[in-house]
């Protein structure tokens, strides 16, 4: 499957969970410390809007960062998490559709244009579908309701695992990860946050 296929599948999984949650369940805790499901939904909505800004940058050549800074991102998540449940559901569906439409409309040459991620990495616009696939797949699991990593296609789960290993290895855990993943250590390394 392509990154876009993974994005579409992950989006369907994520939105499917959101649509099955009652209003009360939307306020329940998640696998993420201090975040309710409302926070996760608000974040996924905000992520779609942020990636749309990168697509605009790629299409126009005019710099348009994902976020003005971490305080903007955090403030938006808090504000949107407080919205009525129905409004939050409408927003996350609308932004997912708009992102897909923007991806479909991006001119061929724009896929090679370089943009800067929220983590400060410079990447071609062609990486945006993977960035979104990763967000929706992992956060579908984070909602802690009916979707787990075993529900993802094997190739997507493998790509997520490889991405996580690469990020942790680049932060100094390469040797411990290699020892554990090759069966040379029975103890999993202690790792910090993925992103």
C-alpha cells in the first residue's frame, strides 16, 4: 500500500471510532497522559489543518508553517477540546476531507517542494501523506476504543515500527534497541516519547 492508502485507511479507522463514541465517552481518558479523547480528536483536526498549510506552501512557494509555535498548537487543542461533541466531530470530518482534497489537487511538481515540519525537519511535500497516515493510525489506537495496532495492515504496522525505531535510535537508544530487537537482550529498553 502507498502512504496515501495508509492515510485513507487510518483516517477511516480514526473517524469510525470517533463516530462510535458517545458524547460521554468522548470525554474519557486516552493512552496519552493528561489527554481525553476530546484532546486527541482536536489534535487530529488541528494536524489536518497544519498539513494543509504545508501543502499550500508546496503549491505556492510561500512559506506557511504548520504552527506559529508550540503554544499555538497547544492552545488550539485546548480550545477545540472544549467544543460541543457534535461540533468537534464535524470539524474533524471536515478537515480530513479538506486535506484529502488538497492532496488530490497538488500539482505534480509541487510534490518535490521542500517544507518544514513541526519538529523542524525539512522534507519534500511527498512526505505529507505519510505524516498524516502516522498521525491517524497511531491516534486511532490512542483513543483506546475498539482499534489496536493489530487492526492495522501489517505493512503499515511495520512502517510505524521502523519509524519509531529510527526516531529512538537517533536519540541515543540504537544499541539498546538493536540488542533487544535481535533477541540479544531480554529487557526492552526504556524509551521516552516517540515524537
